[in-house]
C-alpha cells in the first residue's frame, strides 16, 4: 500500500517522542471531533452512546492484547528475561496506578448525579468533574501510544506500522469519549461551544502521556516490556471499572455487546493486518 509506506516514511523522519507527539495530537483531534457532535444535536441517543462506548471498550481490550501484552512478552524474550514476568508485573502495576488515580482525583462519570462523584470531596463544578473522568481514560491511552513508539525504535517499519495501527484504533474510540463529555453538558443546558470545549479538553492528557511514555522507554530500554504491560493494565482497568459498567446502566446490553465485538474486531484487523 503506497499510502502506508508514505506514512511510515513520514514517521521515520521523527524521533520516538516526536512520533508519539504527532500521533497523540491526532488522537486528541479525534476526541475533539467527537465532542463537536454537540453542534448538530442537543441530546445523544442513549442506545447510540452505549454502542459507541462498547466499541471503545472493544478497541481497548484488543489493543491491550495485540499491541501491548504480546509485544511485551516478545520483548522480554529478546532481552533474555522470563517471558511472562515483565508483562505480568507491568500489567498489575498499571491497574494499581489507575486505581490510585481513581481515588485521589475527583471526577464524575456521565449521566450520574453529583452525589455519586468519586475521589476526595471537592467544590469543583460538574462540568470540570466530567472532564476529569474522561481525562482518567486518556492517560493510559497516551502512555500506550508513546510506549509503543518508543519500543518500535530500531525494530524496522513493521514495528512502526504496529504503533501507527494502535494510534488509529485509539483515535477511532476517542470519538465517542469526546461525545461522552460534551453531550451530557449540552443536555443540561450548556452552550454548544462551551460543551465542545470541555469535551475537547478531556483529551489533553494523551499528548502529555504519549511523550512521557516514549521518553521513558527510550531512556531505559530494559523498561520496555514492563512499560508495555503497564499500559495494558491501565487500559483494562478503565474498561472494567468504567466503560463496561457505563454501557449496562440503561438496558441496552446487547447493543453495547455488539459494539464491543465490533471494536475488538476493528482493532484486531488494524493491528494484525497493518502491524
């Protein structure tokens, strides 16, 4: 595919942190595109939202396995380590990291009353708490992209293409996440542009996490298999703790399940087909 070759060539001209920054700015743009849905309708259909959130969960689960855990195991073998150990330790550490953030960062998930806000007591406004909730989701996504580009350094075009495939999958699932912030705010009476702005800001942690992840892996190459496992654990924590329960609130479980399967299939095709 000529387009794919040109894309790999363009990314090859950048350093891994530069690649991670370019990729995560693209995923931030996808979040903003989803948030822009508030300019076209005031109220998002709950069935559509559940399907999209299920799709996002499927993408994240597939990415955790195909783009993160499998390369972690392979990278450990290349470094002469016990193949399963770095992936396991990193995976568990990633879950604990997100659990810790969940406890110390005040946030509120969409469609819930203020009384169910999580984290320490706060006087922050509802809109800010909604943005912080989606920001939690975007931290592991940014780290995953950055770590994958860092791990691809020196491993040829196929490894770089796998990182680009992961970026594409996360960008696709960032669209419903942007909408998940902006749509509830618009429904509550916030002006469309302000609701869009809040939805867009929820993706700001992806470029930060991406650059940090790439720098970490580039600085300490032996960290790579642990870092890949860490990103997988953090992503799956978000899926099980937040996304899947959210899709089960309104009796649209079959729609959400098919959305999950579609998301998993898309990410699997992207990673295996392109990577």
